[in-house]
C-alpha cells in the first residue's frame, strides 16, 4: 500500500489481485471528493470480498452547493467540514443511510435548501438552518456540545440526539438548556436575584402580546423556594398528595424558580378554547416559548396538561422542540421523574 499526501489529505493507493485502484485528488467541491474508496475484493490480503470501506470527503475551505446541485453523501462515506470551513447549501444535500456528515469544531454548515438525512449528522461546530432550509429523513442529528450551536429559522424534522446532562452548582443542563422537573431540582437559593422573570423572556412576552393583540396577563412568573413551599403545602391541605403532585411541583422542583417559566392568561384547561389561548398554543414557539406540559403527555412530563404554562428556550431551540412534536423531557432525552 502506498500513501500520498496532497494538501494535507491522506490518499491511499490500493493494489489487489487482478485489480488496481488508485485515488487522485482535486480541490473539494460540491460534487467531488478528496478520497473515494470503493468496495475491495482482496481475499489474499485478508479483506472480505465486497466489504465496504469508508471514504472521506473533506471541506477545508468555504464552498457553496448551488441551487441546481445536489451533494450526495453515500453509504460508507463521511463528509468532514473542518475548522474554519463553511459549507453553504443553496441546493440540496442527500445523506444516505450509512453515510455521515461531521461538522467539526470551528466548521459551519449553512442550509438554505433541503437536506434529506437518512444517515448521521454530527454537530461539533455550527449549523444554520435558514428560513427556507429544511432537514428531514430517518437519520439522526447529534448535538455534541450545545443547542447554541444550532440556529434554526427553518424546519428540522430529523431526530435530534442531545448531549448528556451536565450538573453545575446543583443545576442540570442538557446542551446548555436548564432542565427542572420531578427528577432534576435546583438549589434552595437558586433564582433569588431574578425578580419577576428572566429579562429576555419577559421582553419577548411583551413583544408576543403586542403582535397577537391579546392581553395575555402574566399570572405567575418567578417563584422563590419559600413561596413554592407555601403553595405546595396549601394544596396538600385541601387535596390528596398524589393528585397535588400532578399540578404542583415540590419545592426546588418548580420551573418558576428559574425565572424561565410563566403562567399566562387563565389557569384552566379551557384557556386553550379561547382565542387567546389557542393563539398562544399555536404561535408561542415563534417567540422562543413552548407549551411545557402538552395535552396527553402527562406520563411524559409528570404533570397535567397546562395550556397556560410556557417555558422560555429561545427562538431556535423552541423551534426545534416544536418541530420534533416531543415534550422537553423527550427532546432532551431525560426522565421526568
């Protein structure tokens, strides 16, 4: 086997009985590859007949897939977008089953067109899904670090795999998203400096009110550990504790203590049947919120349906959750209890 180095790319020259396959290299474009290695038939060297061998395609500089082009990543291929390189897709990308796209740290993929993802997309760098961009298919988008690495203005219908939970100072984050539920608490003194709610969330609520034309009164924003204790104990005095735990969080387990959750409008399931409540359900994701406890998801969230309870995630992450059709627990891959 001979090895060649061209522009920092390792090329392999494979010679087998009755067949010689030698790779040549050209500058990577939307429809060429740095390395192409086909199936090999070389029983003498111990290689299984027709065994697939992975081949690498490397984007090391800024490239564009034009509107008329389709970039195909085939079974057995890996497309690397390296540090400092930006791949802009105005046309289409097809990542076949068994194919892989890896956006490395410092690399970027900007999607203006459509990606059919039946293989894998590994995000260690930046992914921008522009307004007309779309990702669909049966493959998996794996976020290695943070959901801040994704800017979703378009649509993502592919399955998303989140990073593992990370605990910092008693608070649990998944890909930079703070998670609070029956399993994951926050410390007793967390959020004491917050006041009403997180500024970005409240400012966005005001914008949402203005755009909707509805009053959307803020019934409840930040709640301290002490206030949540009073509420939970009061409900336990008037109702069975098993029932209380379906509509009220134990102290330290309430999203309200983070300042990222708000109760809007009316604290009734009938709120969704009002024009205001229906508008909130259908449109809050556009402003960075999700309906935190959707209808029919009690066993997935641990709480009753609450069409008034919204959770701030930021516009991009809220859009990803909305497109997924999942609860926040399912989207982040964490248990509710």
